[in-house]
């Protein structure tokens, strides 16, 4: 399936983890610019929502009006000019940026990647580690941050590079593993199962859930987004072109995708884009929470 795309912002550096705000603006991690970027539909212009330093990788709005974002130093060969520890950051409505948490159960984070609030109000995220598996073979983790700010490791994984993560309506957590191509579901009771495996060459990166409970999984090297039913049946492939890292649903059946452009991990090529595709289905409303 191929649909027309609309470029909403260009000149971005490793754009990741988009999120649509209530007023229609779309925020995203503009990693190589060390900022949370923002596209405003009222002006069709890209602005800076907040400069957070380091290498932000995903962001979303909390119930307290703050934006929560993952912070990772592991973006290829690129090194952030202003260092931030691997952590979860919080940007308050008045523009104050703070490191919220940088360890769980006494273990420092390697590289927080994607995040989601669950219906229980906890913040769940993938601690992926480094892409360079040969030199830095970090084990992956699934971490939950309690409302009081205490982080706990839910799952210790092998070197699977857990990446995008979402929360389903029943409280189950679903994440993708870029190395194994597995899509994993973890129930609120802690039972894990492999929901499906993406096709060869379709390395899963990010994902979101639509109003029907279907999963839309970005295929970073395949130039598009795979569409799966809730039970793991492959429905189709949305061809967008580019290097699609993550996505989010917008109002009116729109899907916003962060396109890295020509693959570059040096930070030299600011060729990333935020694109919009009309997929004709609404997204499942995302949960929100607040970490004190």
C-alpha cells in the first residue's frame, strides 16, 4: 500500500519518538539538535519546544502538562556536545528541564529509547543500550518508573535491543526487539509471549496502536510501516520511503512518521523529516501519567 506523504518538517537530525499534543502540534525528539522539536499546524513551521541537551530519543505528554523524554548517548558515532546521562527527563510547562531518574534497582541505564504511560499511571520504557553490539553488548531492559519516581526493572533481556514500546487498553505492554525481529507482549500479570515476528529486512523500530487495537510497526530499513492485527496477523505494509524510525497517530486518521533520511549516524547530515500520511484510522488514545 502506497499513499501520498506530506512533509511537515525537514532539516532534522535523527528525528524520533513523535507525539501529537492536544492543540494539534506534534513534538518529536530531534536527537542531533539535542532538542524536543515541534511542528505547528497553524503556521506549518518547525520550532524548538525545549532544548534538553544530550541525545533525546522519544517524548510524550504527561497528565501534569509536562513532557517526558528519554535521553540516550548511544546514537551511532555521534557525541552530544552537551552531555546528559542516560535517563528519563521531564520538561515542565514553564520550560524547566530536569533529569528525573537515571537508574533502576541500583543499575545505571545504558540508553533509554522509547517510552509510554500505562493505564496504571506508571511510565514504561525500553533501555536498549548501544547499537554497537560487538563493542558494547549491553543487555536490554524493560523498566517501569513509579509515580513517586522510583524506577524498577521489569525484564532483564539478552542483547535483543528492545526498541519501541506501547501500552494496550488492558494494561499489557508491547515492545519490539530490533535484533530478534520479535514483537513481545507482557500482560499485567507478567506473562510474556512472542506476538509475531517481522519479515526479514523489516527491522522493527517504533510502534503505535490504532483504535481497533491493531499495531503499526515502523520498519526502519524497509521504507515504511507494517500493519498487524492485535493477535499478530500481518495485514499490510504502508510504503512511505525513507528511513522510518517511529510514528504516532494524529487527529483525522493521520499517521506522523519520523524519517531519518539517508542513513547517517555521525550527526553530520541533518536530512531527517517529519512526514504525514493519511491512513484513515484513528489512534488509540494514549495513556497519561505524572511522575513526582
